């Protein structure tokens, strides 16, 4: 398997630190607002990677932080903490805001078929760990105290700007428009490890420390958490590409300075969800929350929309592309319900020799699927492979082919195996429709009318179902239905 490593700017063969075991760290959400669909791109892509790693036989341990403190809009003291901003907006405490939006985040994840990481740790829960690391950095000369805050001294590093070769001026923290330069810093890229000088007075965001009452900088939480739960060197670290600098750069600086060894072997960064070619972001105000997008298109369609592009490519949020995703999902659902129909109504008996050969032939799609997923988990190509397989299955398991139950079953297993790796949701198929039972009863009544050659009654029931948004297709041996 090859993964594109942002730290070396190339695809590299994936080798784990410990055989068959992957230690994976994900920068989690800042819980001051509902997640927007750009945020969820990161978590969907990480979920697919985790599912694929498990499918090829790795055991995965995944850790995610919840940023509930210290995420400033700038590292300068004048920056605004996002959590405090959220609390002021809603006239609640920071802890109330954190709890509410953490729960909302995981509720969204569940609906998007994203597995919860093995460890989920709020940043406010590990203050002692930050203090230990910061103390070590001060003792070894990598950190200094100025104006009451503790800063990391980037001039002590042998290498910085690992992720890019941008012009230093562009990247320097504190030169963003409207943000005052923090004059305590010795070097412009130095960053705060611990704040004591804060203009914020919220008690919930203050802890005692050897340097005074205050709160941690944003970057330290991820260094401390990955160290505590995954060890000094981890296999994979993920996040959106906006996190590469300065957040991930600074995580590397702190972790490698404190531990004296390599922090991360593979850095994976997803591209942005854009609106009119601009990054979707809360600060620009051009965002759709997952809930807003789901109200229009459904959660399943959002996941499919993400899967249909490669995770590193930019992806434009547009109704047209979402509708394409919906149509693609519908084709898969139709293929699945067709197979289920023949599992119930196809010919009895074991797989014939020809059927067994056909089913074995489907293995080529699994091989193709594995090949494209092994190449930096290209979900867009993986979906194309699934559709190639579906075309072949649809012909072999059709009324004209008079297929056996056993063949339909073998095809369904092949289809679900690949769809499951991508987490393609089949949730709203007929079996989950709240009216499914009543619809099935009407269809049975219609079948009985047809058997009795009472065509008028059969047509009446069909029209009634149509008015309910249900389309019925007669098949040899029965009828199948779908929502239209
Ligand atoms: P935040 O909640 O702001 O800390 O961000 C959570 C995750 O979403 C991070 O991995 C970000 O890099 C990622 N992210 C933010 N905006 C976008 C976007 N428009 N497209 C893709 N990923 C994004
Ligand atoms: Zn992080």
C-alpha cells in the first residue's frame, strides 16, 4: 500500500512501526459550533482509511482530540479563543458549549457512518501532561518565558517548514491582517505553549501551572495526546491541509524536541471542500453545516459525494454534484434490492458450474478495487470499479437470465464486501422504510388480485402506491418496489 506523505511530498510504501498494527491520530473538531461539511471531509476520509486498513488485515488504534480550549484565531495574545467566542454567542459556559457541540459532532458522525475513534479525549482533560512536556522543553532550552507566557523557540530547531517551501513572510504567524504582532516572541514563528496573560476572564479556561494561572496553547494538546495514547512515534497523523502549517509543523517541533525521536511516519492531509472555489469556512461565513446539507440531500448522499472524489483533490460543494452522488447511490441500492429479490424469488438449487465460474470471475473486481485503494486509497476509482462490477451483475442476475438464488446471494456478498470498506450506506433501502410493512401488505394484496385476474383491483392498488411515491415493478415470481 502506498500513501502520499505531505512531509516528503511523495507517495511512499506504507510500513508500520509495529507489524500489523497501525497507530493513527486525528486532529478532532473545535467544538464551538456545528461541524460544516468541509470539516466532515476530514473525518470521512480518515474513516475510509481506517476501514480499509482493517480490511487488509491491520489492527488499528485511532485517537482523536476534542479541542475545547486554546484554539485561538491567532497565536498572538490578542487572538480570540474560539470556545469563548461560542460561549459568548450563546450566553452559556464554555463547558456547556463544548458538551453540546461534541455530542452534536458525534451524532453527525454516526449518521454519516463514521466509526467513533478508539480514544476520544477533550483537550481540557490532559493539563498535567502539557505541563510535563512544557517543563521539559524549558529545561532543555527549547522554550522560554516572556511577558508571562511560555513560548517555543523555533530558532533551536534544525528544521522547520517541513510541509512546504512557502515564503516565510506569508506563513509567519501574527502578520495576518488585523492581528497585532506578539512582541514577546524572539522569532516570528515562535508559538505559545502556555498563556498566563489573557484578556479572558472565564474561570473554566484557567488552570494552575508552574508559570502562573492560565491555559495551554492549541498545538500542545495533540503532541501530548498522541504521546500518551499512541507513543512517541506514530504511524499516521491526519487532518485538513489547513492544519499542516502552523499546527502540524508545531506539533512536530514540540514532540521531536521533547522526545528526541521522529514523531510521525506518514502525514496525510485532505483537500478542501470549496464553495465557488473558496475554502468553506466558518470564518468566511460561506459554510453549510452537515445538518443543513443533510436536510437537503440526506446524510448518505453526503458520504457518497465525498467518496466520489480523491481525498486530496479540491471538491466543490454544488447541488449538481450532490445530485450525481444521489443518483450513484440509488443505482447501488437498486442493484442490492434486485439481488435481494432474486435471493427470495430466484431458482432453487446449488450454484451451477457456470454460476460458480461467474461468481469467481467477480474476484477480478476485488483485485482492481484493492489496487486502486492501495494507491493512496483512491475512493473515486474504487467507486468506478464497483460500478463496473454492478453492470456485470445486473446482466447476470436479471429476469431474462432466470438466475438462481445461490448466484444472487454470491453476487450480493461480493457487492457488500466492497461497499462496506467504503462505508457506503444502504440505510434507506426498503427494509428501513417506516412504511415498509404497510407497502408490502398492499403489494401482497395486489399480487392476490392479479392471481385472481382481478386486473381492475390490481391497477387500483398500483395507482394507490404510486400516489404514495412507491414504484412497483413486476418480476417473474413476485414484485419489487422502491421509493421514487
Ligand atoms: P476545526 O473544527 O476547525 O478544528 O476543523 C476540523 C477539521 O476540518 C480539520 O481537519 C480541518 O483541517 C478540516 N477542515 C476545515 N475546513 C475544511 C474545508 N473547507 N474542507 C476540508 N476540510 C476542512
Ligand atoms: Zn492537532
